[in-house]
């Protein structure tokens, strides 16, 4: 039996359904949907690469949702995040040379050699840059890389605010790790390698939260002090009667990189006022005693964004305590306060040019969920998505009203996924 036939047989076994249930939950029809999705991907790989003599691997990396801790990670702050049950998956076979060939649904074909990882300016902003950056990052840390053929598909849609880029980076790192290193790279280092690829090769100055949540899985609080400290938490929002609903307002992220970069730069400019590289190394009382001089030198927006940073770090600690005490009311109070701080202090809700889709989505959520749930801007902001904690008996109404404004399929109803990057199945399993 060739390796494709072996993999298709694996997908029909109870073990595959158990793994799907763990990664994707038990919503009606979900296991059947994942069986079809993975089966189709295996057949696509076979049609493209004809690698029936090679072992076949199915590998997954999830998107993420940021619960609280907006724009703190890039200044070594604290966040609370979770992997979600939307993911980027690959059907992969190893090669005997250094060639990497990737066919991703909806994207140009990538073909490159991991023996030539020179950073090129013309590749910035491309998937090829991410693949090269991940490979170089692994080499920098002493790990092996090699060639492979991959067919990839993702339901972490670009612009969904669920970090499709981090899921892709973490997936590529997991592929190289599984094929050539025995899946031995730690989840933290995998995230750091992925961030390196995005910062240095892709050219986007992201923090580490997205990659860390995707790489680690579950509900986690992360303290990005010198060495990131990850603590798993346990709270099932669905068991408490709530669904996580992300609303994609479909505002374009095009040309917004300078806006995202300015948040980080202005916070670090405030830190530099005190001779420090990041705000984590500045004491809150130092900052509050010097607002006047900082304002005079750097302007009001830098002051307001630094205020957000210090307040948000404290909110993450309060949120973690509320989760450990199972205090849903306190959780929602902190989530709403985080969203209001992002709106008023961080100022990452309004798009340049007067468009305000996030503001509209937040106002609509507040009118429907006040006293019942919680709402906030999600992720980088400016354009994109909101995160809402909706009582299960209001989900259909909430989704209907949001999609009447922002379009069909604008809402994602999510669960927290317990695992980060994962080897789902191998054709060599017994």
C-alpha cells in the first residue's frame, strides 16, 4: 500500500476522529467537515507531487484570539491569549534535496531552496519570506532544515484578526521540526523563530503574542519579560454558557503597517525617555511623575499609549486572578475595560481617513451585550475584528445582526483549542 493510501486509511480510523474532536470540538457536523477537509488535502498533495514512496504527514497550527493585553507584548508586557479551533493545515512529504515546494490554496506557488536563505528586499511581505525566515531562524538555533513538498489550506482567513500569518509561520516551523528534528523544538522557541521570520524577513514589526499562542495552545497567560514565561489556565467559556464570537468588519489592513509600527515606536520612545529600551523596564510611578516632560518631548499620543500599557499590564494580572477564582463578572469587567482603554488611550480603533468599522461593531455589541457579556477590539486594531463574549442563547441573534451590517460570514463562532502546533497523523502510524 502506498503512503497516500495508508494516510487515507488512517483518516477513517477512530484515532483520527479522537484527534479531530480534541482539536476542533464537538459542534454539530464538525468531525465530518474535518474528515472531508483533510481527505481532500491528501488527494491534492497526491495530484501535485506524486510522492507515494515518501511518508506523509498531516500537520496543524492554530489561529489565536487575544483575550486581554492589547499591544503590550512588544514592550515585554503581559497578555492573556488562547489558541482557537480554526487552523492552517499541511499535507507534507520530505524530499531528498534542499528544495521546498508549497502549494497554498489561494496563493502563488512557492519554490525555493533552503541552501539559499539570503534575505531579499523584494520578497518582503511574501509567504516565501516567511518560509526562508523560519528556516534561517532554525539554523541560527542549531536545528536542521531540509526540503519538502507541502499542500496547505487554512480557515484562519487573512484579515480575520486571528493571526493567519502566525499560524502559517508556526506551521512551517513545525514542518521542518517534524521532518528533520524529531519534533524537539520547544513551543517557546518555535514562537521566537516564527517572530524572527516575520520581523526580519517579512518586514512586519510584530510582537511575540500571536506566535506564542499559536505555538503553545490552550488558554495561556504570557509574561514577556526577558525570558517569556507561559502559564496555562483553565476556564471553559462554553461550559459557562458563552461563545467567543469574532466579528470581521472587513476593514482593509492595506497600508496600515506604519500605524501598527507607530504604537510600538511611541511606547519605546517613552521608555527611551528614561534610558530604557522597553516600557517594562520603566516603573509606573516614574512614568506618572514625568508626564509633563514626556508630553513636551513626545506629544500627547505617546503619553496616552504608555498609560494604556501600564494599565493593561495590571488588567492582565486582575484577569488571571478572576479566572483562577472562576469570577465571570470580574473577567467581563476587565475585558470591557481593556477594550475601552484601547479605544481611548491606545487609539487603535479608528482607521486613517475617517472610516470607523470597528467603532460601529463595538457600539452594536455594547447595545446587545451590556449586562450580559463582553466586547473589545481584537488584535492589532485599526481595521479588522472585534472579540465578543456572547451568551449561547443570543449567538444566533448577535451573528444575524452583525452580518446584516458587515456581510455574510463576517462572524466566527469559536472554541479554545487545547493544543498548539500538532502532528495530527502520519502515514507511518500503526
